[in-house]
């Protein structure tokens, strides 16, 4: 009986803490300084080399003659699909991009700031597989996509619903974007990402936002945050280019994030990769500003060194963290918000390797001051897999880091001089009024770590972290309640998905 009571009490305490977590701020405003590891001389070297790359080598923008003509009309040097830029040309065009902007959500209270001293933690993006401790690794389905969206809706430390949190492989490729956007808009009310795999899919996402938030509101505000990857080295391919154009024309945010495996897609040094990435971002963001001056944009990076023994990507390495800390400084100098990666790991299951690799990468991103931390939750197997248990384990780490970035409280309450007056030398502060008044918020308390005694842990079932995470995932999914939505809006979204599905597939109703 005692064991059952202890378990029930612990469950009630967890439920209470979860309710408070769901009231967390929609994003974190840092109160501590960012960490940079690049000095002025090194900055000058990287920026000079990036200018040389753009001037002497240039960048290719493939599959769209209109883009080439636009560059040419504004003074860039064009040779087929290769575009070269005079030093300073791209920086001049980038000046119209906002350094801080708001991405609005369907729920206005969950709008987020992008840039400045704000930090946003967002889910992993793109894995075709899911993993949980009961069923193992398997291809993801639309049900998995919906379940993972339910989790992120309820996890207060996660500020964003994400994008392709997993690939729902049971849905035809040409229809997936409809069901993913529909899920983000109906099962979560945080901001989310737009589709980038085809221009018509980008347009569909924008139209669905107009249904959910109003056409005029979407036309006048940023409601989508979408990531286009350059095809390193120095190529923007047709698919990404067309998505970039759609979102830029609509005044929505486009993140230019070169996807670089160091040693394969860039030279085998951080210094050279920084120059290459800076060049690719500057040329691409300059294009966004040519299309629509003032359109929101962000400097993105995905850099992972490869093992020069096996050719496999590596995660949680010193080079990855050093790269982020340098690239953030380069983004600041351009006046652009900075987007980069969080809790990456090559681990296949939520084990010790997953924990220390993800924590190292996530801590590096937090210290660097990354404004938008993607892949903050769920990564396994180098982004081939999203782990259910890993999501809630990572969310706990995000919560701890958000507390860390608030720094030390030196308010009159925190100074606690009344507690010193109350407690005699040699006494203790457990019963002090100051402790009673502040015990719930004084220290960060996570959901996943077990800080009890060995005997208490044993009495409560001797569960390992992944077992506690399994129970938490089940509890969140079972007790999920969808956010409110006007019935007419929901019906309009349903009808849009049905109509567009019929148009895309050629089927008649």
C-alpha cells in the first residue's frame, strides 16, 4: 500500500509540474551573454575569404532564369547559372532584412521573437523513422506525426511545433504537406514551419494559414518559418530556390541554412567551412531582399564533421560547437537572426551516448546564443530517427538550459536577508519563511531525472530513465486535449485538404 501511495503522490506532483510547464513563456529572453570564440582578426579573415569566394568563384542558382535576370539587373556578374558578386555587394542588399521579427501563431499568446536576445527551442526535422522502447525502430506514419505533435503541444519548454517532425511514409509524397500543415494547425497552436519541397506546396501552406488566421493577417505578418538548404558547395538547387521565392514574395521568413558535412561538402577545417557558409548565406539572403526588401530571413547552419575513417557524420564534437559559436558572431555582424542545430546524436536508442552527445550540442547552441535551435528534441541516428522517449528527455534538458540563460537572480527577495535574521548560526533554512515562500520556484526541477534515494527509487519500481520517459510519453498522449479552434475554421481546413488532394491526384469527389 505504501508503495502505491508513493507512486500516486509522485504522479500528482508530476502532473502539477506539467501544468505549470504548459504555462511557460512562448520563448526565452536571455539574460546572460553569448559565448563567441572568434576574435576580430579571425572575423576579418573569414569575411575576406567569403568575399573572395563570391567574387572569384561565385554561386550557382539553378533552374530559374528569372532569378538570374534579377541578379543581373541589380549589378551582379552572370555567367549562365553562375553568379559572381563584387565584395560588399551582398552585404549592402542584406541591410533591408530585419534583425528582429515576430513569427505569429494561431494562438496569439504563443507568438515568438526571432532574433535579438531571444532563444526558441524547436523539434527535430525530417526523419523517416521513429523509435520507441516498446516497438523499436520503424517507418513513421501519419499517426506518429500526430502523436509527436501532441507531445510538443504539451511540452512547455518547446516553443515551436516544428515542420516535418517525421516523414509520414504512409501518405503519398505529393499529399504529405497538406496533412502535416493540417496537423500543426489543428493539434498544436504554436508556430510552425512551411513546406519547401515544391513551390505549390509552399503556396498550399500559406493558403492554409490564411484560412486559420485570416488572409489579411497573413499578408501583413510573418506566420511561417521555413528552412531552405543550399546544396553545398555553392549551389542553390531548383527545388529550394522556388520555395525561397514563394515565401519571400509572401513576406514569410526564409532561413538559408547550408547543409554541410565537413570534409565532404566543405574543406576539412572550421575556418574554411565558415567562409563557405558565410558566402552561401550572403548570396541567398541578398536574393530574398531583391525579391521583397524587408522580408524576414535568417542565417542558418547545419554543420557536422564527417569521420575521416568511415565517412559517417559525427555529432557532439568540439568542431561542431566551435563552428556554431563563430557563425553566430558572423550572423550578428550581418544583422541577421541565427538558426542552428541542437540536440544531435548518432546514438540509435535513448542511451548514455544519446544523452551526452545531445547535451553537448544543445549546450553549445545555448551558450552561442543561437536564436532558433532546431533539432532540440527527439534526434536519434543522426536525424534518421525521431525517438518518442528522446523527445521528453530532450525537452527536460531544454527546460534546464532555459533556466540557465536567465542567469542569477539578485533581487531583494533572492538576497534573502530576512532568512539570515530568522535562522541562528548552526541552524538550517528548511523551515524558514523565505524557503516556504519560494520552494516551488527557487531551484529548477526536471521531469525526467530521479533525485531520490536509492531506497526510494527501488520502492517506486527501480525504473531507468528511458522507462520513465516511456510512461511520460504514454501519459501525455492519453491525456492530450486539442487546442480550441472555431468549428468553421476547422471545416474550412478539412475542405481545403480534401479539395487539394483531389486536384493533385486527379481524383473526383
